[in-house]
C-alpha cells in the first residue's frame, strides 16, 4: 500500500486507497487533509470557497459513528454518507458547518432542468486510517459525485428521522458515486485552488459527468468471497454488546429468533417481502419464506427464497464460538427449489468449510452473520442496548 509522509502532503497526488500520514505533535495541526487540500483541520464536512461558489468539497468519515454509520461499497462504488445534523436541537439545515445545506444545494443542482450539475464541485472522500506514525492518518477513497446510476431524485438524498434523549430531529442520508479514477494529479488540485474546475487537467470521467451526466463508477470485484470467522463477528465493544444481547434474549427459546432473523433480512432492503414464518413439522424450528422484488414497480417479477436462522453462541465473554457447519447449510440447500435462493441468518458465524463449499459449488445462499445483524440494526436506528432491548420486547415477545 502506498504511503505519503506528512512532509510530502502539500505536493502529493491523490491515489485510490493510498494512505496519507498525519503529524505527530498531538494537536489539530496533525490533520493531513488540510495539508493536501486547504479546507480546515476538523469536521466530517469541509469545503473550499463559499457556500454559493464552492471550489471543492471534502467528506471525511471515521467509519466509527454507530449512530450515523457511513458506508462505502467498494464493489459498486456507492458511498452512503450522513449529513452533519447529528444531534437534536437544530433544524435540518441549521448546522455550524452548513454541510446539510450544501448537500441540499448539490442535489438541487443535480436534478434541475436548467444547467444541471453546473454548481456541483469535485467531492473528495477520505477515511480515518490510524497508523503507527499518527492516529490522524487517512486513506483516500476517491473522487465522487452526488447521486447513483440506480437512484432517482427521491432516493438520492433522504431526510431521516432519529430520536435522542426523547427528542426527534432530522438528518440527511446522501448517496454518492465514486468515479473510476485511479489517480488525481496535483496539477488539477492546484487548478481547483485557483477556482478552475474544468481545465486541460480535469479527469476525463469527471468531465464526462459534468457535461453529459454519465456516471462511470469505480467497480471492483472481490478476489475472495469467503469471510473468515473473525470477519463475520463484531470487533468493537458496542457491536459485541448488541450481538450478545440478542443472543441472550433468544437463547432460552431459540425458535423465536426466526422472527427476528426474517425481519433482519427484510430490513436490509425495501425489495424483500416476508410472506410467512412457519413451524417445521420435522424438527420444530421455524423457517421464513418470502420473495425478492425485481424489475419495475409497475411490472415486477419475484424470486422466492427460503430463510433459516440459527441462534448460536458468538463466543464472547470467554465462550467458544459455535459456528454454523456443513450439516446446517446442507439442510437449507436441500430445501431450495428451482429458481429459488436461500438465506441463512445466525448470531454467530459460518464455518470455513461450509462457507467454502457453498461458494465453490455456486449455491445461491446469502449468509447474514453476527456482524451483519448488528450493522443492519444500526443502519435502522437501533444503535444502542437500550433501544435494542425495547425493540426486542416490543416485537418479539410471546410469539412462540
């Protein structure tokens, strides 16, 4: 992985996934982003120029905010970014950095019929990437533009409600696309600092989007489709606590976990429909049956799926991780009919052998492991133990 030292930053290029070292003095001056692009050294939303005449925008994400979990899909190039109204007490656009106001203006420009995209500047994404040199080091994730190939003006910028301390407030969830640009030369960054966006140094992909609105996303296919057990389980304390709370809630009566498993999968996409959760006459377990909606809303088609859930010990508090093995996965595979797929949801992880066999033989099985459960819940606002407990008691009590 390419790394740039703190001293190199003022003259460096921007390379996808390269790391840019922060300083080592232990103060705000260690911030590397401001050395690369002068936008200030604090905050997740930064910009150069004025609100009405932006030179460029920098979006910084730590990837650690459980209340507002920014997500970069490296396979599709889609970046889901939350705005800067993250606490109650302010109107949606009334924030100190004016980040949400800028987002609104960007998407207004994107979907206007008069000179679309004219007022949209380059948007650079950086992610926190601590190194042995500095805790403030960052990784460059790409140059992006607002909107995606698949979302219209109603889905690209969404005002979402949250509740904190019994107070309701709104924030934006913005969807952006990282362009297929591997390297951004310093000469164009210098142009931008002079207020010149479209020059001979402008990357072709950004120029094409500006002029024609055509997005060429940075797509990358995973070389490894098998996650390790560690990758399927939470690593930070909050996520571990949430997952363990779920396991402890259902372990005395694990058949009830099937209802949560079905809802977890449904929460992952608005196109998933759960038709029923039924008790198996063979082994007493419960399986959910449902459909995935494809195509146009006016003329959709549906692909059926069978869902099976396993409330297994994730292995916290010095306990052994009870993984889902070949036998359990084979049972689900045997139940899938032609043109169906399977979904296996577990509070634990899929064993290495079971995972490898499914992927090697191309079985149409979706695995939702412990860390996936937690992050789907967090994405839907259930981001602490108190909210989780209320959610479980309200929705999954007395179903057996």
